[in-house]
């Protein structure tokens, strides 16, 4: 494994482990319970940012070589807020990172990663449909996220935020995921890339 890839994987795992440890500490009061919930959102935001370093998009996904990676967030203002703070001034490769709140009817033309919180709503269904066969990494929440059409879905395993991957959904949208990302996934389904 190349040294840079090892460093990137260690950075991803360290950020997630730190946030997960904070999230899973025993809550003695309602305030701490709220902090644990916020921490789950921060872990999801950290994953969304880090996923960008492990996705290969087709050239047509970007208008120009220096176009930003746009992370769209629908159905979770808290994740959008945490992610906006997290990516300020950061980049992935040679691309800056922009967070865009997605509302019903918004076009997905410039979105590269789309997070759909609460994927069983009507808006979520229309977003899932609009993102099909487009170079967008669709990330959902919950055990049924992959069944609904997500490529990646956050799941809670042993009180920690983890993620499952559908290689079929990734491939259908013309994307490739790094084997490093797949190696830290909770579960990987599908025929492969």
C-alpha cells in the first residue's frame, strides 16, 4: 500500500474513531444525550467529507479541472451545518469542497456527493430517482438505505456510525470507490466495480 494511501486511511479512521468515541460515551443527562445525537451528525459529516477522497468520478462529472466537489445535503440541516464548518478552507485533491443544501425541486446538475437524511420521505424518493445513472455518490441513512437506491448508507452498529456499500449502485452511477474505503465498510454488497 502506498504511503499516501496509508496516511489518508489512517486520517479517515482516526477522525471517525475520535468522533465515534465521543458519541458513544455514556450519557448521564439529557444534555449529554443531545450531545451524543449531535456527535452522530458530526460523524456522518466527517464521513461525507472523507468519502470524496475515495471516489473516482468520470471526467464529465466536472465542468472544469478545478471545479469544486459539491456535497449536497437534503433532509438534515444539522449535518449540513456540521459539514459546512468542517470543510471550510479544505480541499480534496486539487478541488475545493462546497456544501449545498438541497430542497425539493433543486437540480442535481453540479452535485457529486448527495446525502439524503430520512430516505423514506417523498422528497427523498424524488432525489433518489433524479440521481440514478448520474455521477453522484448517493449516501443515505438506515438499514433500508441501500434497498431504496443509495450507494452508501449509514447504519448504527454497536452504538457506532458505520456504513454499508452497494457496489451495484456505485457502478450504475458510473463511479468507482477505492478498495481502502471498501475495506473499512461494515458491509459491501453487489457484483463489484
